[in-house]
C-alpha cells in the first residue's frame, strides 16, 4: 500500500464570511506580499466531521468532543433516580478520568446557598466539567454508559479497575484522522493521520463591508421613517487552494487494522472536502460551493504542498483556468527536478467536465 495520499483542491467561493476572526471579519493571510482570504484548518475539519457526509458514511464510528461528559453522566444518573449528592460524586469520579476538573472558587461556593435551586445546580455542575476538550470514541462512551448502569444497580461508586475507560484504539474515524490530546493521560493520545493546511485564496483578496438595514413591518412611517435596525458585516470572495496529506498507514494503525473502515474514512474525507462548506454566515450569503478541481496523488515519496504555484496572485478574467494550469504546471516542474513525487496520479476537473469524484475516491483507496 502506498503510504501517503495527497489532495490538492481548488474551490471558488462567491461573497462569503466562512471563517471569522475575533472581530467578525473573514480571516486573512499575507502570501507572496498580497493579502489573501483564509479558512483555518480547524474550521474545515470541524465542518467535515460534523457533516451529513461523515454521519451517513461513518455512523457508529464518530467520536464526541466535549468538556461536559461529567454533566451528561450526572443527568443520566438523576434519570435513574440516583440522589443529587451521589450523582455529583459518581459523575465526578468518572469525569476526572478524562482530564482535570474545573473548580469553583471559595467565594463562588459560599454564594451557592443563596442562589435559587436551578441556578445553584447550574453552578454546581461546572465542577463536573473538565478544563480541556476531550475527544471520546464510541467504545469509550459505551464503556461509560455501562459503568453508569453498573454503579446505579449496586448503589456505590466506581473502583479503580472500572475507571480504566480510555482506549488506545478508539474506533472513531474522526479521532483516527485528526488525532486527540489528553493532557492528563498522554498514553492515550493519538497522532493525527491527516494533515490539513489552511485554505488560502489563489488571488489577491480584499475584505469588503456590507452596510444593511432592516424594515419594521409594523412601522407605517407616520412618525419615524427610519429603519428598524442597521448593521454592518464583512465578506470576501476568491478561489481557495486546499492541501491535505494523509498517512494511510497511520490511519490504518489508528483504526486497529480495520481496512474496510479505513477506506470508508478516506472516502468520507474526500467527499466532505470536495462538497462541504464551513457554516459561517451561510444564512446571509448562501456561499455553498463544491471543488472545481481535485488532484489526487498516492505514493511513498516525501509529501509536498503545491501552494508555491500561487505565491504570485492569479489575475484576470479566467482565474479558475489559470489556477488549474498553474497547479498542473507546478506539479510537472516539481517532478522534473525531484523525480516523480507520487506513484499514482488522477484528477477531476469540473471546469472542463472531466473525471469524477468517485474516480478520485477509487484512486485514493485502491
């Protein structure tokens, strides 16, 4: 099996704000001395792993990333008629397996008795959360639920043997792809099989402002002719280049040698990368897009991005054609000076109506 799978995608987005910074503006990066729009790898990976594509292809093999598993355990215990005190104690024991628990300050604890019941409970449950997000595989979640049933039946908390809930091989495709880090239990960390670059526009891009108003339907204009609401949002557009590198051997190892699941995971990754857009401001811009070009390479050679093709921004009225040409030409030149950088190559060009997504998936999984 060829170890590395490399994907190069070009996706054209109309005016959009898919991935915002702390000020609500589209994220940017300076590349080749020109400002480009950017979509972070974190945004892309989350949109893929929470998509319908992943859910339908990998149902039962997707993990849950949360700080609040302890809260979920508490609520399950309460539903099983366990007392509040015992539910807090038992849920806390289990939550601590996955990370350091949050704690209320002494001042906050002293104020609890003065709070009404629902608000007091909300504050108390904070101490069942852990400080860092933990990614739980389906087998680990099942073990947690089984343990909850066991301690409920016998009426006492967990012992140390029962709290061995972490699994080195989680069976979760998204954890196998994107890895996980447990600061309190590094032995159960998992190295990500997929490396995902930030997507950047091949063209120079500007963040533009959209001033908008909303009309009050019940305002007949007798006293106030003004708008009911005014606001401003930012957007940009461009053709994004995305590079993904997957270590197929590591993916197979992370999935404990399950070749069928590994192939399903690769197929879901490719389909979601090609068809799933980040959800940012979609209601405002409806900026859903599909990849216009995908190049797929497999081999044991050292991987490399082709982002250098766009160090100089693409200009002109035929930017998509120009971007595709540059990507293909850069690959050819790399092969010429370094030797073949992959054993097998295939591509899909929606701009010309050549190839297919299914062919890319077959090329990647054969």
